[in-house]
C-alpha cells in the first residue's frame, strides 16, 4: 500500500547515502587538523556534512579556529596521498546495489544530486562505472551554473528534477538523503524524503524527513507506490 503517496522517480544523494565515503573525509580531516594541534570531532563532522566543499571547509576552519584559510585547508585535504584511493575503495552502503538495480529493472528514472566535486565523483565512481551508468541525470552542484546555492537550498534537487526526461511534480520525486542539510534541501524543493542518517546524527535532527530508516535494506518501495522487491 502506498502509505506515503505515489512517486514516479527517485533522486539519491551520493556521499554517505550511496557510498560509505563520510568516514574517509572524517579520517583525512582529522589528520589535517591534528597537524595544527586541533581535534576534528564528531560534532565538527556533523556540522559540515552535506554542504558544498567550499562551505564545509569554511565551517571546519571556523569551528576549530585553524590558522589557515578554507582554501588552504581544502588543498591539504585534496592533496592527501590517501584521498583518491580511499574514496575509490569506499564501499557502497548496504542495500544500495539491490535497490538501484531494482528501480532500473522497473524503468523508474533514477538520478544523483550531490554537493560533491567532479574530482570526488570521479574517485568514488572510478571502480564502478557500470553501477553509476544506471543514473541519469547526475547533478554535481558545483558544476551547474543553475545551482545558485548548494544544499540546504533546494536548487540541486530542482535542477535535477528539470533534467529528467519525463516530467512529474516535485511531490512525485522521492529523495534519499543521509544529512540534515540534504533533508532540508529536499523539503524546500517540495519532495518527499527518506533519511538514512549516519549513526552519529542526533535523531532529534531527523524530524523533517518523511520517513527515517536505519538502512536502505529496510526500504519498502510499495509504501511509495513503487514496484515491490
Ligand atoms: Mg550525504
């Protein structure tokens, strides 16, 4: 039964939702901050999750009072010798492969809308080109002039919505997100959103989501009017 209404297509966030990449960012950020005698904590990580790279670098530099500019911080993260390799090796989240292939097999249009940069996307997709070929469109906020503001603004999802080949209402587009900023963006775009929060997220921050799941493995497509497994 479609208890949450019927949707016609699906948009996925990338980092922390499709790919278990957040621990990679956290570990490399911890290394860089440690060089300046600062501790990159779980709270700091929560503050920057889901934001654009530029914004997240600003948040970290400010929160920890690092004696470098956000640009220098970003350069240090990206020049870490482990960065690209670790992202390429980050596993898909549990249940992702089964769900995405299920949607594809039932001709449900499926997209990615992310704040990640092209470098990050290329790294996480480098060893899984076949899997990532199932998504169309793939919107990377920083590459799209039409995206004036990253998540938590709705732009990334609205631009993605407009690029689907078939037209539908925002309320017929289901979003999957792991971050608070991402959920706020989907809500602002008028789209139902399932949050699969990282274990570190305070459950009190998940209130705006249509539904909160511990894992994508718990998703029941028929509850949103999609073909069941
Ligand atoms: Mg995310």
